[in-house]
C-alpha cells in the first residue's frame, strides 16, 4: 500500500472539519495513514487510476478526497459518503 510522507489540507477542508466536529477523527485517521496503519480506513485510489486521486474513511459517514503530489497527499474535499 502507498505510504505518504505528509498529508496536507486546503483551508476550506479545515473549516469544514471544524464546522462538522470532525477535526479529532480526521487527525486520528491522518496519523494512522502516516504510520502505515490502514486498517478500517479504506485508503484507496479512485477511478480513473491515472488521475492519482485517493480517498480514505474518516468515519462511517465521511471520506477525505485528495490527490498525490511528490509523495504527499493533499486533501481537497470532505465528502458525505452516504
């Protein structure tokens, strides 16, 4: 599985996380990915595979979407996955 050196967020993502009280859950998931512990996070590359778009589960309801750039994952959106 892919291991990222850093996970960065855009400002809008941080605002969304705070407004929906997801900051702690997101930080926990982010830490697990950086440690290489992917259990229950469902980290996967989205279709089409050549777009380099990745997603991972924050909780049962929300997913983080981002793109890979130079070994980093840049989160650009939080998606209500239901």
